[in-house]
């Protein structure tokens, strides 16, 4: 049985410039996902249909519902926090 154990990043406080980076990473996460789906033959559709390979999420990031953006934002945020927790520094 799979028992996920993500690294606890609740103690990581990010500076504002890294929090701002979250949105750009979230957009890129969505675009990478979309490219993969398109390569697999998926297209835009009003409803998700696995057999027809249609999904309403094949739209630009800014057209996604907030709930979908939040999923990508959380992925981005937790990735940045993990990098910082592991001792790496992100510099521009």
C-alpha cells in the first residue's frame, strides 16, 4: 500500500520575491502538462472524456478556473519550499 510522505515544508518561510516566482512556475507547470497531453492526442473539450481524449483544462493558464490554478500554484510553491529546505539558494 502506498503511503506518501512528502517532506514537511511548513517551517519554510519564503521571501516575497520567491513567492512571486510561484505564479510563473505554476503557469509553466500547466504548459508542460498541456504539451504532454497534446502530444498524447488530447484536445480541448467541454467535458473530460478519457476515451475521446478531451479535457476542458487544455486552455491557456489565465483561462483556467482558480481551483485548477491553485493546484499548479501549490505544486510550484511546495517545490520552491523543498529546494530552500534542502539548503539550496535561489538567486536571480
